[in-house]
């Protein structure tokens, strides 16, 4: 039986593995918590996870962190990156993180179908989800970047 902390660890480890694989950047994963610090970032990548236990995956970051990741992934100088490059990067990180976690959860009650990731950006955002009580949040960071992962199911 997988508990909420286990799910949080699986998704956080998946995000860390994806970032390392595509960008060569190691991130430390902080223990799961339940704060709303992910709302303080300007960019939030989102994916709905369809399955027996439906949920939503959020990966949020400051634009500066996404710029560093995007430059590492594309092998381009940061000053040459456009908004579309950064939006695509965060959506693709969400997509690959969900795919990685899906493989890890293959023989559990938490199997799901991937959907199209999307992005919300701006300042002062608020995300409200109705009838979802289990919320898991982790921060992944190093000296250069910080990402916040949130799961609601």
C-alpha cells in the first residue's frame, strides 16, 4: 500500500531524475510538506492525472530557475532564450516527471493516464481545487535553481 508520503517521494524523485537526465543538474529533495510556497513562483506547469485515484501534478518555479534549466537543456546562452522556450521547458519537465512516476507506479492503485501538460504564468496566482484533501508538496533545489512540486489527489 502506498501512502501519501510515498507518492510525494516518488514524484519528487522523478522530477529530480528528469532534471538530472535532461539538464545535468543535481537537485536536493526536501521532505514532503504541506505549504503553498509554490504559488509564489511566476510559472506553474500542470498535468491532470487520470486514473482510479485521479490527481493533479504541479511543478512551479521562478522564471530565473526555468531559464537556467532551459539553457542547460537546449545548450543555448540564457540571453538567447525566449518565453516560448521557457514555457516549453516547464511543460516538458511536467510531462517527463509524470511519465517517470507512471512507470514507478505501474503495479499500484495509483496508475494513471498522461494528459497534455499546460502552463499558467503571472504574479499573484491562486489555484483552488475542490474535493481534494490529500496534498503533497516538496521543494527541490541547489545553489542555482529551485523547483516546487505539488501533488493533489
